[in-house]
C-alpha cells in the first residue's frame, strides 16, 4: 500500500513538472525599473533601511549616554569605600 502511494505521488509530481508553463520573471527582476512594482520594492527597501538606521543610532546613542554618565559620575574605588565605612564606624 505504501509503495503504491509513493508511486502515485511520483507520477503526480512528474505530471505537474511536465505540464508547468514557462516561468516568467516579475517586472522588477526582468529589468523594467520604471514599473510600479519596482518603485514599491525600492520604497520598501528604503523604509527598512530607515528602520535599521534608527535602531543602530539608538543603540549608539545609548552607549554614548553611558560613556558620558560614567565620565561625570565616577564610581568610588572599593578601597575608598571600605576606608570611609571604617572611619564612620569609629
């Protein structure tokens, strides 16, 4: 039964492949760069580039903020912290 099913699937696949018409490229792939499809694809590419650029600028801005904050608010060294605790307890 399983062999019959696989043979039927193979025959169906071969029939579909033989009877398929030639594939045609879309206007953007075929080279008609002035079509509406190509303009829409270009707009989508630029929109995605804008999103990626804004995310990258946000990440860079966050690290710039962290570096500036670290420069203006330095953390005390551990030895300084321990000595200040020891003098306050005495």
